[in-house]
C-alpha cells in the first residue's frame, strides 16, 4: 500500500527537518520537539500545516518514550518518511508490554 503524501508548506517542512536527529538526551530533546510543533500549530493559519505538525508531534512523542534500540530504528524510518513526504503515522507501532 502506498502512503499518500501529506500536504504542508515548505516552511512547515523546514521546521521539522532539523528536529529529526539522533539525540544523547532523547526525552529532553524530543519533548522540546513536541513542544515546538505544538507552539507552531497554535499560531499557523494553515489547516494542512497544523495536521502535518500534529503528525510529527506524535512521531516525536514516540521517539521520546522509545527504548534505545527501537528509537534507532524509528528515527531511520521517520527520516525516510520525511524524505518522501509521507505521513509518519504509518511508522508508529504499538509496543505490547508484559505486565505481571
């Protein structure tokens, strides 16, 4: 199944690009990225940009809470999504945790 490209302005894409980097302090850095997306969403007038930033905010949240191994694989996939203008949502997978 081919993922549809998501519509967003060049400016919205420019805002996300520098946030897709590996991090030594992932919780802090990706929390900052989610906050940044939220702030821009609140001030943009473009519905397409709001939707685009909401999707990337979800992706940064997933990066924020992923373990090191999952985060490395996820950041690689998210970079591909970004490169090909695909929604990052398809790359986000639920992780089942065992509870005792």
